[in-house]
C-alpha cells in the first residue's frame, strides 16, 4: 500500500470516528428529559401557605403528563393544583384527585398540540400544618410510569430523569425571606414587607425605623447579602 492510499485511509478512519462521536453526542442530547420539583428545598414556619412547581425539561415533543406526588400528610396539606405557564393551554381530564388523608396527589394534563422546551408545567399549593419534614416524591402511574407522554400519545418508557423535593416545617427564619415564600433574590414582596416594617405599618421585631435592616433587605434583593 503506497503512502497516498495510507493517508486516504487514515483520513477516512478519522472522519468516521468524528462522525460517530458527533452522532452519539447528538443522540444523547436529543433524548434529554427531566421532571423535577422546584425549588428542591424550602424551610417554612407552620401555618403558612407555599407552592412548588413541577418543571419539565425536554428536547422531545410531548403531548402531556400524568403523575403521582406523595407527601407527609401529618405535616402538609395539599390545597390546589394548577396549570403552569408551560402547560397554559393544556386540558384537564376527569379523575384528578387530592387525598390529604394518605398524602397523595394523582393528576394529569393533556396538550392538544405537542410541544418541547423547558418550563413550569404544574403549580401545587400546600399548607404547612405542623412541625416536621416531608419529601415531595414524584412518581409515575401504572398507565404512565415515566410521567411524560410522547407526541403520539404513548407513555414514555425510559430516559426521564426525576428529581424530588424536600420541605422542612420548623421555626426557621431567613433574614432574606421575610414573607417565607422561599424566594430570596429579586423578591419585591420581601422589599415591600421590609418597608412596611420600617414605617411601623406592620409589627416586625427590630425593623421599626431600623435603616440597617432595610439596607440588608436590599442586599438580599440584589444577591449581595453575606
């Protein structure tokens, strides 16, 4: 085999390796799918309402979802389930249930037009009943074991990453979260709460006419509080 043929063979082999690696990378990226609870952790005081989002991230087109969410019913009470912005045009079939006795939500949404992308598909509001902790355990159902339904209306059978959430109900106080909603950065409600406390409109310990605490809340707002 002469030198020119060897060079051509080597170029061909290198080209095939690059093509294989690129194709494998594209395949991995193209099937990436994730369902998660956001935020993944919240610390709250008893007798507060709060919400979590179920976020979907998928490069494949989906036509809907069906899930079961388990929680500690001695600590939390599920109050409502709503469509998030990502599923704003979704339809809600009959049979969705909230069971606060056993701590279980079974819910489904269907899209008339398949879509892909990233966004909040479901908003779930809870009430914090008593001190304790609860995992927000996302599961599939017997009909849809991996939560997502593909563009053809069939349950996905694999490749969906599922990430749960955790809630802690205790006498916790975060100086950057005055209204205990789990939002710290760019939370205008926290700024307004601090302002009302400063003016004495609300009765807040140590905040009345305390300019340093107002500055602290602004640092929280712009994510510079240490």
